C-alpha cells in the first residue's frame, strides 16, 4: 500500500494540463464493443480505473493496441462470451464500477450479458435499477442471483420503446443508449442525463452510423440500425480535475493556469467556485486562477447563507462537492454544503476537523463550513483516503496545511487522477510517494 508524504504550506505556480475525462472514458471504452471494426481513441487518461477496464476488454477478446502515450486502437471482432462466466471476469468486473457499462453493448450486439455486482467508491447506495429497467423496456429478461450478487441478462431481440427514466443517471442513460442503437425500431428516452460526456458518447455513436437525435438534451430519440462502423474519438478534458485544480490554487494562495479546459463543457463549475470568492478568469481556452490572500464566500441576494448543492447536469456535479467543501474551510464566511446524491460522501470531514477546520456535519448529506479566512492554517496529520474525490480533497488540504501530512490508501486517488504527484511537483508541491 502506497502513501503520499506532503510538506504543506507552500505556494505553487505554473501551468497544468488536465487529463482526459475519466467518466467519459469509461463509457467510450465500452462502446468499442458495438462494432467489429477498428475504433481509435485519443486523450485516454492513464488512471487505475480506466486501465482496469482496458484490461477487462482485452481479456474479453478485444484486440487492443497502444499507439501513443494516450492513444489506443480497439477492435472487437473476436469476443469470447464464455469468458463472462469465468472467475477471472467475476473478479475483474466486481472490482470496477465502470464495468456495468459493458452490458448495454453486449446485449445489443450479442443478445446476452453477465455481470457481477460492480465495485467502485463506498459513498453510499448506488442502485442500478435505471440500467435494468431500461433493458427490460427494450425486451430483455433479467435474472438476479441475490446470493452471489450476479446479473444475467438475455434478449433474443431488442425492440425500441418509450421510457421515462426514474433518475437522470449518467451511466444508466449511456448503457441504455448503447443497447438501443442496434435495437429494432425507435427508442425514446425522456429524463435522459445530458452531461457533456454523454453528448460525446452520442456524437461518437452517430459517427459510427447510429441515428440519435436530441443529443445534449434530456430527450433522446434513437432509431435502431443494423450495424455500426469504426471511428476515431478524442476525450474531453476532465472537468473534475479542472475543478480540483481551481480549489488547489485557492487553498494554497497560488497562481495556476489550467490549460485547454474546453470551457463550454464546464457548465457552472467556474461560477460555483467564484461564489466561494475565488478569482477565475478565462484566457482563450485556458483558466487562470490568481493567487489571493483572502477569498470571501458570497451570500444570496437576501443575505442568507450560501448553499452549494449537487444536481444533475447542468447543475453542479456531485464529484466536486468534496472539493468545494475543503476549499470553503479557508474562505471568509460560511457555506452550507449539501450532497444530495450519496449519503456517505461527507464522512471524510472528520479528517478535516482533525486538521483544524471548523465544520459541523449536520447529517449524512449536509455540512456547514465556517471559513477560517486563513487566520488559523490547517495542520498536517496522518489520514487515509476513503474514495477518489475525498482523497483529492484531503490532498488539497494537506498541501495548504502547515507541517507534514501523510495520506494512506492513495490507490483510491490513483483510480481517478493521472500521476498526480508528478504533475503537482512541477507546480512546486513538496509531495512524495512512499
């Protein structure tokens, strides 16, 4: 087990390029199963979760060739469906949340799929009903083995259907879209997720020959086609990394340029950090976060305390709630952080309290942060990363804290952030992997 050793309290400077988007990559990789022709992917992040999914696809029979540091070709012309029942697949599939999205392509292309209960962050209940209800509406039969926690899904023929999703699940929408593109007839998905990453998936599928309209909205119409062809696709920069770097710059009183952010795909992320008093400005397609001795939380127009809450796109992504919370600890003023989606995601605040932050955990979903206005710097401690986003929030706290911190279980951070220690050292951070 590796750890980060961090000497905090240092100002950083320079430019950093965000990695390719993790949440997009997991969808796009699974979509390569929909054609037996070659698909070329660029800006693929070199992170643990993505690499595990690439390895799983290779074991399933996809011919994978790495053609550059962040580029691959995939050709799924020799899929071994028997592998799905192997112990190796059960082990790999159950260790990775993103593995759930191979079901849609397998069901669409081969009429059957098998999946153990997928893994991922332990941040509360993460139900899969949206995925499977969508498959059932397309005509699939679902058998769930509750003892072994395994799903068996089969369909002799998928047929288009109207469906109103009970939640705007990103992975659920992606999975259903990938199942529907080769189904017979027309599928209409209302209350579809409309994140930029899902838009990227739909645009890629259309280049492959799919017929999807309403792309970028919450109402998708999919006219099934008989087959899809190959294509090339480039991932967006990771908006979660971009938000993390904004918080990092504010907490460490640093001037940092975040390069090539694809600003139009960031939604309200820059505005939310501006509400915390952070000066963020757009320079062509870069973001400049300027060093400030103090940053002050805004209030609402009636003077009431600022609330930052997650919501489906175009709302504030839940993956940045942990970053907003830690950033608020050194702001001037108070803010209520409301994590609506997951009931365990705020439980890392006990580590921040041990570091000296003033936080009241109201309940599993809400925390009130009383900003210290840098009057009392956080102090370094030893702690453990509970999940990807909390791990990076703790890393940001450690980089701003006085003294030495050690963060254990950094494999969680490696799941979502590419060579983060090396990249931060180039900004001047004193961080070592031990």
